[in-house]
C-alpha cells in the first residue's frame, strides 16, 4: 500500500437501484427471494458497499496489489425502491499493514439505508492466484 492510504481518508459513491438489484431478480439462485418485493436486496447493498470500498482504496495500492472483502458488519434497515439514488459515504478508520477498515453509511434521498463497516485485505495478485490454483488442484 502507498502511504497516501491513511486513516480519515473519505470518499463518496452513488448508484441507482435497478430491477436487477432487487431480491426477486436473484430468485433463480436463491428461491427464498421469490416472494420478496422489488426493493434493493441486501445482497446488492453489500455488492455496492464492496465496490465503493474497493474503489476508495484502489488508487492507493501498489502495482501487483489488489483487495478482497474479508469482513462485513452491515445493517439494512429500510427498503429502497427501483429508481432510488443510493449514496455511500465512506471513511477509512483503520489502516494495518495488510488490511483497511472502512466505515460506511448508505442513504437514499429519504433515509439512511445502511450503516456498518467493511474490512478489505490487501493481497499480492500472483501469490493469491498461486494459492488458489493449489487449492483448486487439491479439491479437484
């Protein structure tokens, strides 16, 4: 990681809730979602948070580094309909040698949708690929 990644660093990200981000859109893989209303799914809320956090730290990584999510603590307290603008406010609250902890608040124009924290590990791409290939070989 570059020294430009530090505690207190902030960013903001936005997205519009689409039909593909609703619970029913995932029902083929997760049947429990068949009966759910067409509101932002927790699955897609998490994806939005992961993407926003990854984008926040990406420019502060060295050439062969990348980040993966390793811990999430996230509420999802109010629904957001298709078409709603979601805004994530992010703040780096801890930087360790191989991980970054980010505080997150996601809101739509009417209310706070989610509050939480997301930790991303910073890894070497080649080493990760090697370990993944070795595990795949053992499992297959």
